[in-house]
């Protein structure tokens, strides 16, 4: 049950980061806002990796539960 929570949370983080930041970057225009675009890209990538790590953590927890049975 805990593994499912981790996997679903990781998927949620990953999808929201991917979609949310892509939409946000569409609204950032102009040469003076280039640093904001770079910061948004960095934030997107970091959150995608966090989501991936949480998914993998959930799979490891699930594997541990299976090995204990």
C-alpha cells in the first residue's frame, strides 16, 4: 500500500512538472526574461528527476514487500 502511494505521488510530481512548466514557459517572452526561462527549465528538470526518484523508491519498497513474503 505504501509503495502505491510513492509511485502515484512520483507520477503526479513528474506530470505536473512536465506540463506545468511547459505551459509557464509559453508565457515567458522577451530578451530580458531569459534568466526566468532558464530558471523555469531548471525547475522543470529538477522536479521531473524528483518524480522519477519517488517512483523508483516506490518500486523498491514494493520489491522489498515481495521479498518478505
